[in-house]
């Protein structure tokens, strides 16, 4: 979204050498080499015409001063006119084709960046804010396009500088040297400016990012601010940030606002020198009046590219930095890599954690340490334990969202590293702790895993949950628009949709991570009935939040700090009076009718 | 004056009658800067013309062998003209850029203020992404409108006109070609504008679409991967990115056909020819031909500037329209400053309350309304009475309307029919400040700001709450202990949307926040679902004390809490199907009994 726009460096960022960077950029243009060459040819032709026009005019002026011949002069004017038209034509061709080439290249780059993002496992998404990832794929690639257009522009101007420089040298060496002398002056000014501009630019962008982040937070948290009637306070905060951003922008304005006038004045003084010195030479007949004219014009033509080089340089560098960021995104390797792509048919559902060791990132303490667990096909296993015990982690590993460091995870006797990941994941049905809905209708969300499902199938899946009466509460039933992230549904409804989505998918293994936490006791009872049938003939792992769910399981394991400390059925465990009994009092006591804390 | 939930006394008022007037009123707020800009622009154009004319003099003096004196004078004039130009230029570019920054700042401020003044109905309907786009990109676009677009266009127009005047001083007959050129350019620009407009709109729309789609895919990545739908998402993205590419190419085609550039090329040739012809007739001198060509040369950059500026103008107008649209969106709530502001006792009465999310629907937002308009009501005919200090538990199936009901109390939304009375006074007659200040809410979806823990707890209270009070509130909410376990304690900064904290921890912070604001009426929406029994015990005990004397609306899954409420409301499909105490409902309602037989 470009809100905090990939300004801050990310961990996967790397520095590419200029050569590497150019090589990468060139590679994207290779398929369009024809168009690129054509554009380059056109651009050179335009430069040549741009130089030829003042030369012709200067010849005309010489004719005027010496012996004017109408015939010759009119021919000259006609030629200049035709050249003007030609120049436009070349410009047309070059813009026409460069738009195509740039459009296609940016599209290719975006697709590559998107694919790279999709390839990444969840550790990547944990680490990097979604807004930043989005801005890399959409905005930074856009800046890449700017680099390309600017490069074309700069190259054409460089050609122009060379051509006009040569022409001036052939005319008169001393005057040409005076003309070239402004070059170093401009370069020095440009270098100083570059440093100032860069600083000012970065600060301005940071300030802007802060303002935007402040607005973003207000917009997301507006309900809280309103409930507490804190509008005045957050408005004050906003004003401070907004004012600060304005002040920082003023610095930028001062730098950028003075550079062009300065450069223009330098060029003006140079023009005066040329007029004076050239005039003297013309008086001495060292040069013709036409040549004198050519130098006066030539200086402006010569000067323009150099000043624009100076001013676009920061934009150019910004674009290069953006390209660098995109390439870094593309080049970073996912941690989850399959060793083979064995096809996965319908799974029986036997799961074996074999001496597994896992941590979310190196340096962190292990979440699982030599963890072993066998789940026979068809079993319903409940996992209980304190927050942070590693329950959700087990499920995510099974989904192969993260790479584990030691041991193995076998499904139907095969390591999950060797399976075709897409086929494998389609055999699993996960209802995560926080249900996510895509904008669209309820039906579209239920169909998400199986886009080809018929309306009847969708309806059946939805009706399986709590006699389907929850559908009646939806304003338009299955066609209700859920809003952004499902905001127009109540939390419980979102969980029901997420459940229906998995039911429709008919997975071989069902993973429910506190899937009914937000569903009211009334619906919960009915959902339990539905789940009981669904769980019956497939392997299921249920992370329980509700007493009733745990009771219904074939086996319960108690997890603490990534270790299984107890297992058995509800009755046997409760009778043991161990950890489960303690957990029971800790987690489920308050769900019972008799609970009274005071 | 439109209604608003929040206003600032000394806010500057802008003209909202049309997009153009709105932009105008923003710019005209700084007449001094604008005047400086115009004056210096005129100065620049004059200096530029003067340069061209003096260059002509220099040539004439050399050709006519007037010696060095004439040349020296001309060269000095040129220096003076350039230095003058430089001075004007620097003042000019600073003036317009500062103006642009001020306009940007003020537009952002105006939009922000108007967002604060909008009701929750409005915010509920907005997509965060869309709103952010308006507050960020569109506001920046307004600044681009002033500088460079408006700046360089004014400059361009003046640099197109001043040379014409100057050409007249050479010889009026030289004017023919430039004038023909200007007329042709005028029409060519209009056509260009018409061609560009739809393409620019498309370009913007496709970019927004691509961005929003990608953002959604990434937010839901767990689901995408879980269902192995990467190929489908890739298809969607490729489609969106392809649509943008097509729009981009089409824009390239339109800019490629920019006719004024062709006209300019023709002007140079034809103008030169015409000047030569006049020379042959003995009407103009060589110097005048040269001055004329130099003047034509100054037309080049305005023509190039207009190419870019027209696109910028269009984008800026679209942006301004979107910002103004947001500012002007009516909001149905008013802060009601003159309303009742008194200490609440806490009696709550609902009288035949009905409500539907679609009831204020204006075009865009109508998803809550079905064809016959009946099912659009989320609440229908709700009546009950809670005495001060009572606890009311609301029970009902997911989607029955429980959360919605509680949101009507503090006028997050206004009732459609019927009325809600607090202490016998309609909530719409309370001052919004007083009403919301005395009703504390702990929502289902807890939002914490990315500030320190202390600031989050103190959020609802008046400014500069002593640390001791913050800690006391945290202690009551059983949050003190875990807060102190962080290295920075109360000064710990909470990350994006409070992700660093567990659900239970966030809930406790929200409870502390509500405690500190010391409300008379408390609304708890499922606020303790993710907390374990021990913590729950402690919070419940704290609550029990703090709740004493406060009226409480409670939505909970805890059967024990439901049972011990003074009044239980049983809801189904937006209606109140039974109310009473636990014992009464157990006796009367089969639906109610169903909840309890399971356990
Ligand atoms: N995405 C993540 N990145 C880093 N650490 C994590 C992540 N998710 C969980 N953890 C850590 O791993 C441990 C186990 O967490 P989790 O499996 O979510 O527990 P549970 O589901 O039992 O509450 C906790 O210490 C938690 O802080
Ligand atoms: N912001 C909203 N816009 C439109 N409809 C909504 C919105 N919030 C909730 N709804 C609808 O209103 C009904 C009641 O929702 P809610 O009050 O959240 O139910 P509960 O809290 O009882 O689960 C549901 O059908 C839901 O789809
Ligand atoms: Mg978990
Ligand atoms: Mg709710």
C-alpha cells in the first residue's frame, strides 16, 4: 500500500554491486530487445535532429549576413519544418514502443516478485509486516519502471551532449572549450546538491511515513477512540506529527527549490560569456555570425541535459534502490523446501512425530525438543495445555508452514518433506485460531478451497453446522457480503464460515485450533453434534478450548513446554489427579455451571 | 453545517461547494504566497524575453560593425537579465513549493478532522485500505497539483504570452506563425485532455485493484497456503497486474500522440521561413530574426511541461474529488454539545428498539438490505429495563444481534425505531461527551494502539494520569504482574495491532483501560474468552468489586456468569424471545434450558 513504503531496510535486504544490478535489469529487457533497439535508434535520431536544427538555422543566418538567396533560404526553412515533423514522428515511435517494453517488463518483474512471495513459508510473513511486502511488489516495481524511463531519457540526453559537443569542437576550439568549462562547475554543484537532496528526501519520506502510520492507526482504532471520547487527544497528536512533517518538507523544499535557479543562473552567466567572447571573435571575423549563433544556442542545448542529469540523479538512485529491494525479495530463499514431489492420494491419516526438534528462528529456544507422538489413522486426539505450550505449533508443522530442524514428521509412513506440497495440503483441513475471511460473499468463502463446488454442496456443508439456523441470521443468507476481512459478520459467524469451508473440502485429516472459541454456547452445542460425525471417520487433532470438546476425544495429551506430560481419556486422567486434573481446574472450571469466583 | 461527532473550535473553514472551489479556497488561504508567485513569474517571463531581445541587439551591433561598445552593453544586459531571472526564480519556486506544502498539510488536517467527526456507521462501511489511500496518496497528489503542476502551468502560460508581446516589439508581422501555433495548440491540448482522462482513471483504478487484492492475499496467507490455493491467487494477481499493464500501455499511446510537440516542430521551421521572408522584404534585421528564433526557443519547455501537467491536473482533480467526497459524506450522529451532561445513575431502558445496518444506507452500502427490505433489521422490537447497578446478561446464537444491541447504548449506532433511555433521558438527548465518557466498553476485537502499555491503559482517562493510578488499574485487571515481566515494564511499546501480547494479556489491558476511565455503565462483550480460570478468577473478583454499583451489559459464554446475572435477555434472530432471571427462564424457555442441559 506504500504507506510506510519499503523505506526501512528488511533483514533479507542485500547489497548488489552495480554490475550485478545492471545485469539483472538487462535480463528483464532481453525478451524485448527488438523494441529496446528501436527505441534507442529513435532516441538517437531525435538527438541528431535536435542538433541539426540550430546548425541549419546558423547556416541560414550566415547566408542572411553574406548574400541572401531566397531559394536557398526557403529550402532551409522547409527542411527545418520537415525535421520538426520527423522528430515528432520518431518521438511517437519511441514512446509507443517503450511503453510496451516497460509495461511488459514491470509485469514480468511483478509476477516474479509475487511468485517469490507465495513461495515463502510462514516464518517470512511472521517477520515482515504485510504492508511492506505489498509495497515491494507493487510500488517498488513501479519505481523500477521510473529507472528505465529515466535511463532512456538520460541516455538520449547524453547522446545529445556528445553530438553537440563534437559539432561545437569542429566549429571553433577555444569557444568550445569555454562552453565545456561550465561542465565541471555544474557537476560540482550537482554533487553537493545530491548529498543534500538525498538527506532531505529521506527525512521527508520518513516524516511522511510517520504521518501516514498515525492516520492508519487512527482509522483502525477509531472505535476505541470514539468509545472513550478521545478524539481531541488523538487530534492533538496528529497535529503535532503533521506539523513536524510540514517542517521537514520545508527543508526539502529549500534544497529542491534553489537548485534549478542556481544552475540556471550559472548557465546564464556562461551564455553571456559566450555572447561576449563570440561577439569579439565575430567582430574579428574569426568566426561567422552563424557560428556565433550556433554557440549561443549550443550552450543551452549542451547545458540542459547536464542540469537534468543532476536533478534526476536522486530519483534515479531511488529507483535503483527500489530495484535492489525487489531483487532482494525475489532472491531470498524459503526455508520450507521439499526434497521430492511424490504424489499424494487420499491419505489414511496416520501421523508420526519422530524425535522432532523445532524452533521458530535460530537463536530462539526450541518449541519442541525430541518430540515424539504417534496418531493412528482415524483417531480423534485432543491437545490441552497452557498458552504457549506449543499446541498451535504442532498443527502448523503438520501443515508444513514451518521447517523443523531435527527428527522427522511422517504421514502414512512417508516424510512430509518428500510429498507434493499442494496435494498434501489439500488433504488437510485447518481451522485456525483466528478465522480469516476474504471479501466477497459467505458462499465464496465457503468455496475457497474448492472453487468448483456447486451451490448445493456449499449449502449442505453450511447446514451441517448447528442445524443451519445460523444462516437465517445472515441478512442475505449465503449471498451475504462479508466485508473486508469479514468485518460485517460477528466473530462467531466468521468461525462458522471457516468451519464450513473445511467441511466442504472434505479433508482426510482435520485440524481444529480452538475453532469454536468465539461461538456461543447455544450454537456450540449444535456444532459439536456436527463435528462428532465429521470427526468419526478421519484423523483429527483438536486443540480444545471447551470442556465438551475434550471429553469427546478418543485420547487426550497434555502438553507443557513442548513435552507430553500426560495422556489418556478424560475420565482416567481426571481420576489420576495429575496435571490434567490441574488443567481442568485451571481452564475448564470456569466454564461449568457451578463456577463462582467470589 | 453538517452534523458531526467531533469539532474543533478554531478550525479554518474551506469552500465545499465544488472540487474546484475547494482547491481554490485552500490555495487562496495564502494570498501573499500566491501573489509573490504570480509577480515573480511575470518577472521571470520578462527577464527571459529581455534576454532574447538583447541577444538580437548583440548580433545586430556586430553585423552592423558598431564595434565593441554595443556588444559589451548587450552582454552586460544579458548577464543582468539572467541574474534577475535567477533571483525571481528562486523566490518564485520557494513561494509555490511552500504553498504546496501548506496546502498538503491543511488538506490532510481537514480530512483527518472530518474522519474523527464521522460516526461509527460511516467507519464501519469504509474499507481501511480505501480510506488510507485517500488520506495518503490523494492528499500528496493535492500538493503535486500546486507544485509543480499549477506552478509550471502558470509559468508556461506566461512564458507563452510574454514572448508574444515581445515579438510585437520586434515586428508585429512576426506574430502570425506564433498565433496560429497557439490556436492550434489550444485545440490540440483540449483533445489530448479528453483522450487522456479515461486512460488515467483506468490506470489509477487498476493499480488500486492490484494493491488491494495483493494486500488481502497476504493477510490471509495462512488460509491461502492451508487450502493450497496459491495458483488461484497467482491467477488473480496476474490478471490484476495485467490489467494495469494494459492501462499503462494505453497511457503511453496517448502521450506518444501529444500533438502540441508536432506543432512546435512545425512552428520552428515555418516561423524561421516567415522571418526569412520578412528579412528578404527588408522588414526585419538579422538581429531581429535571431531574437525571434530565441523567443520561439523559449516556448519549448512550456510545451513539454504541459504534457506532464495535464496528467497531473487530472489526477489531482480526481484526488481532490475523492477527498471532498469523504469530507462531505453525511454522518447521522451529532456530538450534541448542548445535550444533557450530568452524572449517570445507570438505569437503562430499551423501548421497542429496532435497528438495521442498512438503515442509513446510501447507495454504496446496501448489503444489509434484502429485496423486500424486511430481513435488513438486525434488531426488532427490543424492550427491557435494567435498574442501576444491575448486571444484564445477553444470551443468543451467534449473529443474533447481541453485540449490535450493546453498540446502540453509547450511540456507536443510532436506533432505527423506538428509543433507549439512560436515567429516563433518551441517549440522543445526552451530550455525546458525557454519554460516552460514562459508558465503558470492552470489545470482542480488542484494539491496542502502538504506544506504550502505560499510554494504552491511560487512553480513556484524562491526560497526565499519575503512574500510580495506571498501576492500580492494571493491578485490578490482573495485568500488573505480566507487565512487570517485560524488561521495560509499563514503558513497553506494543507492536503492530498489539501482536506481541497474547489474547489474554490484551484483554486484561483492555479491562485496565476501562477501569481507569471509571465508567458508570460497563459493556463487556465476550471479553474474557481466552483467559484461563486462575486469571479469570482474579479478574472476576476484581470486576465483582468494581462492578458494584455499575450497570453492566454482559455478553459471555460463561454459564455461571449468565446464571448469576440480575436479568437475562435471550435473543434469537434479532428478537428478544425471553427475559428474566435464570430460574424464571429455566422454567419458561425451552431454548434457554437447552444451553444448560449439555453440561
Ligand atoms: N510465529 C511465531 N514466531 C515466533 N514464535 C512463536 C510463533 N508462534 C508461537 N511462537 C512461540 O512458540 C511457543 C509455542 O506457541 P504456540 O504453539 O502458539 O502455543 P499454544 O498454541 O500452545 O498456545 C510460544 O513460546 C510462542 O511464543
Ligand atoms: N458492521 C456490520 N455491517 C453489516 N452487518 C453487520 C455488521 N456487524 C454485524 N452485522 C450483522 O448483524 C447481525 C448481528 O451481528 P452481531 O450483533 O455481531 O451478533 P452477535 O454479537 O449476537 O453474534 C449479523 O447477522 C451480522 O451479520
Ligand atoms: Mg495456540
Ligand atoms: Mg458478538
